[in-house]
């Protein structure tokens, strides 16, 4: 489809009027596209706060002993950094922004199944965010338990624990509602002819993720309530002094929080499966294998949680079982990586910024994934547990994995969302800075951890200083890259060159409508007759 | 979505609802009263069994799932199977510790 003709001026969803005025046009809008952008705005703000805290922590680690803050402040900082990054940024993550914006477009629908529920999800997200921030300024001071809220410390500390926990509870609700919405949308609103195996792989990924959101999140909700109640009334569920079981907390916490890492990574993998065919101009290799591996990862992901508890004194039987199950997750993950690489093989590749982010993702995520196996093995886990090795590992998978693809998706879908192009040259410079900075910052942490630097420590032994300095300088380079990238994106949204409907030559449905899309997406609901990535060559029949 | 069906769902009379409610109250009383008796190892199993029966009533009757389309039952079955697996895996820790 081409841009609309000049005769009737084309109104897109950004300009459209509604019965509300001013900011209410946005914050009361049930348009999935506006809700996606509102999530994006909120999450960007939290990301910048999180990055600032990370920057300050690294500055503290420049020298042994006190550099810029005292120990208690450091404790609060790593907790806030973790809570913000996890609950307010990466868990809503790609589904909240790109799932909301692209899912209906990619399946040929006019909106999600429950638009008002969708708006409620966003409002719950905002309320959760406000509670989390409010807790910093109330009596008792900012929470210092680490983002994992382990008992018994979280029951005993005098800092504000209940309010941020309640915030996490509300954010969980937001996530559950989004999940319900997306599952229903995929089942009910696919365009005629779009069978499950004609859906784009991003839709498959969002669908698998939505299931995890619905099934796993209630567990953490209940756990959080139990901690709050136990703090208030000394019930003795978790507190060993009262006859409770502290390991029960860890079980419950990780029964949610391990599947949650798949809430983070699966949608990112889905976006990778969109970007690679578009930039290699080839049909995705192994469509069904990728689709099923999403489901397999979502499924196995439920049954590995106790790999976070190998050193806590859980039974040997369960250590063995959970180690084995953990290794199984590597199989569907490997299936995906090999299929992506095979898609690139003999493709006609355009190395645009989204694809470069994807290449960076494959590199960083592989390092993160393989070091995950080091952590999943019982023997090596004992050595590196709770050291910087773990900190390096999860930054490689979450930051190097999910966040890099979040950045890739921002570049890939920016033209569709805002009708503007970003500056390719600046984008490439920012990618180079991010890549160098990231590896300096975090690869050093693998070595530090292996040599014995514990995580969540404010101080360190003098022999670690060289590596700590390299790491801190890396954080400066990384952050300059990120700021350059945001500057570029911001400028593009304001003043970038106009984007066509389909600047990359993508084949999925969102590229068949104008950029930015009209309010109701499709003038006429399309009828689907072929798979999502039909690039001419041999098509799977 | 399943609006066409919901019309005939009102075949469940108020009498049934009240009856089920009484059964639920009865089961709750049972749970509370037998918690005072020392049943040893099976105490947990008994408590879970009663809870399972109660939720079956709630899901089927109050939440109308008994009268809904198959897809909803499949969804609930998946969630229940997941929950069951999680229980079993946790038991590997608790009983072998
Ligand atoms: C410029 C960016 C970042 C920097 C400089 C940074 C730095 C750090 C540092 C220094 C720690 C504490 C290490 C310790 O003493 O234990 C930490 C912890 C953590 N980071 Fe980051 N980080 C950044 C980005 C991210 C991102 C993007 C995420 C997730 C999406 C993330 C998630 C976490 C989590 C979950 C923790 C653990 C908090 C805890 O121990 O409770 N970080 N980070
Ligand atoms: Cu895990």
C-alpha cells in the first residue's frame, strides 16, 4: 500500500483527535499504539535513573575503601538499581512497548482484545512506579535488601521494605493483565487466513511470554504479600526464629523469577527473528523450529528455578535434578542461534543499525549463555556463586541480550512508530561505543569474580584495582554510547527525515500500512495467504 | 466472546449456588478442625486435598468453567499441570533434605 493521496490529508494516530484534550489524549487513550509509546516513555525514564545509579556504583568502585559514598548508600544503590532495572524496565520490556504497538499490526487486528484493560495495565505500571519512588523518601530510608528481597534480612531490616514490595506486587498485576490481553488477542483477533504457523515469529514470542506472565507472576505476588504480612505480624512463615523456613522464600521467589528471565529474553528473541529476515532478505530458516523453541524455553523455564539455590543447603537430589534441567534450556536456545545464523548464510545482507545490534546481541548473549552453564554446573557454581562472575553473567544476558535488542527494536520500528528515520552514521558510532564499553565494563567482572570479588560489596582488596579501573572506564564509554544513541533517536523523532511505509523492505503486515499508522490500523482487514517472510526464494509449502 | 453461550448458563439455579457455598463453608470448617489433630505425614496431603476439592467447585460452578468452551479448560489444565510439577519438584528438596 502507498502513502495516502494528497486530496484528503492523511491523519495518523499521533495527530488524531479524541474526546479528551491535552495530555489526557494520551493518558486516557485506549489505542494500543499510544499505550505502547506511553510505556516507552516511562521505561526510558526509569532506564536513565537505573543507569545513573550503575554509573555511581562503578565510580565508588574506582578505589578501594570509600570513594564517593558510604557502605549503606551502596547497599541502597544496588538494590534500587536492581529493582528499577528488573521490575520497571526489563520485565515490562519489549512486550509492553513493541508487543503493544506491533502485535495487533502484525496479526492484522485493529487493537488488542481488551483495550481498556490495556490502559489499566499502564496505569498500574505508573502507580507501581510511584510507590517505588515514594518509598525512597519515607521514614526508614531506601530499601537495602538487594532486588531479591531475601529473608530473614528483609524481615529484620529497618529500611522501607513493605512499600517497594507492594509496588512490585502492583507491577505484577500490570504484567498479568497484559499477558491475559495478549493471549486472548492472539487467539481471537488474527486476520482471516493467518493460521498459527503463518504468524510472524515476534507474535509467537510474545504469545509464549504472555503465558509465562499469566502463570508465573501470581506466585511472586503471593510471596510478596506473605513477606509484608510477616513483617507486620511476625507470622513465622519464613523467619527461622519463629519456626519458619527461609528456603521456602527462595523457592517461591525463584519459581517466579526464573521464568521471569524468559519473560525478558523471549520477546527479544522474537524481535531478532523479525530483524534478521528483513536485513538478509531471506525467509527465516527453520520457522517451526524457532516457534517451537519459544514454547520449549517457556515450558522448561518453569522447572529450573532452584539453580539459584545450589549453595543454600537444598537436598542433593534436587541439586542434581535442577542442574540437569538447567542444561536442557541450552538446547532450544541453541536451536534459535543456529537458525538465525543459517538465515544470514548467503543472504543479501544490509548492515543497518538494527542488524548490527542483533550481531552484537548474538555475540554477547552467547557469552552470557555459556557462562550460564558454568553457573548451572554444581561444582563450578560453588566457586563463583555470589561473586562478580554472576554479576557479569546476568548483565551479559539481560543487558547484552534483552536490552541490546530493545535498542535494535527502537531503531527497527522507529520509522513505523513515528514516521521518521534516524541518522544511520550516528547510530553506528553509538553501537561501536556501546560494544567497546560494554565488554570493558563487564568482561573484567568475569575475571574479578573468578578471582574472588564478591558481589554487593562496597569495598575490595587492593589487588583488584587494575581490573576495577578498566571496568569503571568501560562504564563511561558505554554510557556515552547510550547517550549518543538516545540523542540520535530523540532528534530523529523530532526532526528526522520522513520515513516511507516500508523503509527496510520488511514483509510482515505492519509494513503494509502507512508510517505512522492510522488510528484503526487497517482500512480493510487483510486476508493472509502465505507465511510471514516470503522473500521470493523457495517457500515452504 | 462466548456470549452466545452465556444465555443458557443461567441453568444453574440459585439453590445450587447456595448449596455449593454451604459445602465450601463445611469444608473450611473441616480444614480448621482437623488441623488440631496430629495426622503426621499426611496432614499436608489432606489439607491440599480439601483445598483442591474446594477450588474445583469454585472453578466449575462459580467461575462457570464447566459450561465454557474447551479452550478455557485446556488453559486451566495447563496452569494446573504446571502447578503440580512445581509442587513435585519442590518436594524433591523438602523430602530429601
Ligand atoms: C550502564 C549501565 C549499567 C551499569 C554501569 C551497571 C552496574 C552495576 C553494578 C556496579 C552492580 C552491582 C554489583 C555489585 O556490587 O554487586 C549492578 C547490579 C545489578 N544490575 Fe546493573 N548496571 C548497568 C545496567 C543494568 C541493566 C541494563 C540491567 C538490567 C536490565 C541491570 C541489572 C542489574 C541487576 C539485577 C543487579 C543486581 C542488583 C542486586 O544485587 O540486587 N544493570 N549493576
Ligand atoms: Cu534462573
